[in-house]
């Protein structure tokens, strides 16, 4: 169920299903890079006061279920998640820049959908099942 939260003068329950891909769909989100990416994304979410309640990758893309306040602007959240994660991963895994050629980790586009209480469990199951094939 969606968590109902309270702000100053308002009540809300906001969740987004967010997906973005590695540039050129290179299948690099494996092993230690995959683990490190998830650690970085959780830290970013904590630093910027939103919650990643589910997260899974499938070698060339990542799925997130994000809970946030009405004050969080989607483009800003995406920019922060993709920008900081790319910078830190390039720093920690220098071979990535050579593999990707142009020095961009993420495809510039992304998918986002709102999650209602009726679809939240379906999205959670989909994200959790990404590695179970």
C-alpha cells in the first residue's frame, strides 16, 4: 500500500517508477559495478530527502520505485541521480570511459510513470523479478 505522509498543510502519497538505460545499451551493470551503483543511488536519495523503495538493474538499464514529496521536481531528481552516479562510477571504474567511447554513462532519456495504490505492487514485483528469468 502507498504510504500516506503529511507535510505542512497537505497530505500526499507520491511514488514514481523510473527507468533509464546505459548509453548504447552496453551491458555493464554487473557484479561490483551494479552493487556500487545501487549504493550510490541510495546515498543520493538520502542526501536529497527522497526514498528509493525498490531498485533493480538488468545489465543495461535500472528500475527505481521512488517515494518523494510534492516539492521534488522530477527532472531535478533524474538529473541528480544520473549525474552524480555517472561521475562517481567513472571515477571509481576508469575503464568505463574507454568502453563507452564518448564519456557518457547514461542515455539522456528516461521513462517515468506514477504508481497508484493499484499498480504499486505490480511495479514492485516487476522490479524485483528483473534478475529472475
